[in-house]
């Protein structure tokens, strides 16, 4: 019997070689993303020496979708088909654009492809976010300049010394947002604390901005691979909204010099969030698709 398991923090190093070898760009295929959302979408995985496969609940909670298998594609698809036959469910997939999708479509013509625009990722060149050069970023530079004139701010990378302040700000931000009524916010907050308290070698970077010693913004992310860094958390005090722009720039400039791209994830179909993400002029808008099984 094929068994899918709940991801644990100790699984981090098991997944890393699969992610690194596939040139993945999608924010979903990142250990922290998988771990954060396991409580909301019941993320589960199957892994052996040939493949790594994830399954997640659909947004309506009525079914499951599977990731495109990592490693041996044909072997992985045989695992998915066998499992779905056992369970009496359709082998529907969740896929992002890229070479793996191209390879898949050459071999499997039994799927209907449906673009999921609200889940497209926004991916930027690191140097664009770090430098904010040119006319297209003129207003953002002006906002940061005005903020710098108005406030005495400082930047700090996340360390063991300031972790308590980082988490205290996080707690307040989530509580102010009404965390008791939002399952997603609860999952984010709980996973953040667990990840920062773990000792299993999870690779991440974080930072905070202070104004006169008070934390007003935080951010945290992790690598998808050696080229792409994913931003999981970015929160700012509602009274210091420009701190979002500031910590975005400072984090890219000071911490992410080893990466070519920064994935700032999707917009969830929220109009204001989409406008904000487009305003940073993404290099790539990474398309994602539901792949609905049509039968043999």
C-alpha cells in the first residue's frame, strides 16, 4: 500500500536534493511553504529513492491534487496512478510552467490544462529590488527617502539575539489581524515559531526594521534553489506602511546577493496585492495550472 505522510521539520534534508536538482521556481515547492501550509491543505508526501510526490487538499476541501513527481517522472506518475486507483480518486495535478511540465506534456495527453491566475508567482531580479534604479522605481525611492527623513530607522539581520523581538512583533501583527478567525494566519504564525525554534538545519534568512528601537517590520524567506530565494513572511506595522518597501529593498541588498531571483509568491486574486506586486516590475510571472484528469 502506498502511504503519504505528514511533513515534519526533520524531513528538511530529505527533500532538499530533489528540489535542488529540478530547477524549481514555484513557491509551493519549497520546504517552508510545504510545512507552513500542511495544516490548512493537509500537505502530505510520498518519497522513495526514485521520486518525491506531494498531495494537497483542493481549495474547496473536496478533493486532492498532486505535484508533478520529482526524480523519475514516469515512475512517479505510476505511483500517483496506483495510489489514486486504490483510493478511488482522480489523479489531478498542480503544476507550474517549466521544463518539467514540457517533458510531462510530451508523454501524457490525458489532462485538461486550466491556468490558475490567482496563484501565479511574481519573480523579480534581485538587483532590481535591491537597487530600485530607473524611472519605474521613482515613487518607491521617494517613499523611502521621505521615510528616512521622518524617522530614525535601523536594519538588523535576524539572529539569536533579536529573535525574541522578531517573534514578539509577529505575535502582535497576527493578533491585530484577528488570527482566531483565520485558519491561514494561525497556520503561518504557528509554523514560523516552530521553524525558528528548530535545530534541524533549515536554511532561512530573516531581518527586521526598527524605528527608534521599536520593531516596525519583519521578513523571512528561504532558498528554492541556488538561483531563487522565496519570501515567505513580510509584515509591517500599519502605522509605518512604507516599511514594507524599505525592508524589501534592504533585505534584497544586504542578505540575498548570492541569488539571481527573488520569488515574492502569488497575489491570491486580491486586487490591491496584485497591483502592488506588479508595481515592482516582475521579471517572470510564473504561470501555474490545474491539470484535470480526463481518463485514458
